């Protein structure tokens, strides 16, 4: 299967699909952290390259409801972010998963098909992650664990906080590759 992981610099989801034999590519404006098939460019330029599956992680900075108190000061940025997410969602790809935290996308794309948590996939953290799915089934939890902590939310301020918060948990990436890679 030819898989595009849009807006992924970490290589975590791409790697999960690649290790299962898929032709998986990540695309981001940033260089990849894990060597592998990576396109460092605007993903919108690469949506028509014959992908069978796209997993998109549009930046949530101007979308997540956790930042609602700043919405009135960044209306243009928010409109641009919504347009970008809508362009990904509207891509001519048969199977699309669009991932974002609880955000204003629910008012644009409709309610998410599923909300997952890292603790459902082997990690002891909480981080509600919405999935809008097109041509894909909901993910089935693979390893429900206890010890649920909101470590991600409580990360201290730092220059890399946004990067650390945006990485996909490996258990979730493995579930995506295992379950959606069989379609």
C-alpha cells in the first residue's frame, strides 16, 4: 500500500507502516527525525501522487480548543489552518484519517468518527485525540493500561514543547499500521 503521512516530522507513523512492508512516506516542512522516506515540502503539492491511504496530522496551534482564549486575536491564522485541514480532508485519496486534538474542526468537518487515548494503546498517558475517518474503520484498542496521567498537558514550557506534544505515540502508530494496513 502507498501511504502518505501528512505533517509528520517524527517518522513514527511512517516507520510503523514501513516495517510492515508498505511504501510509506512522511511529508512535512521540517526535516524528519528518523531516517526514511520523507518529503520536506508543503504536503498540498503532493496529494495527487497516487496514495492509497493518507494519515494527516494538520498543525493544531490555531485549531485546538485548549487555545480558545487566543482565537479572537488570530482569526486569519485560524482560517488558514481550517482551510489547510479541509484541503487535506478533501484530497482525492480513498482512505483518509485526519487527526487532531479536540478542536474547532468538529464544527467544520462534523463530529469526529472516534476519539482515542494513548492508554488504549499501551501508554499510561491521557491525550484525547480525535480521528475523522474516510474509508477507514475505527481503531480497536490494542493494550488498555492503567496509570493514566496527563503528562502531555503538564509538559513545562520549552522551545520544543510543541514538537514533543505533537509526536504520535508508538502504540497508536502500530495500531494504525496493523489495522489499516490490512485493508
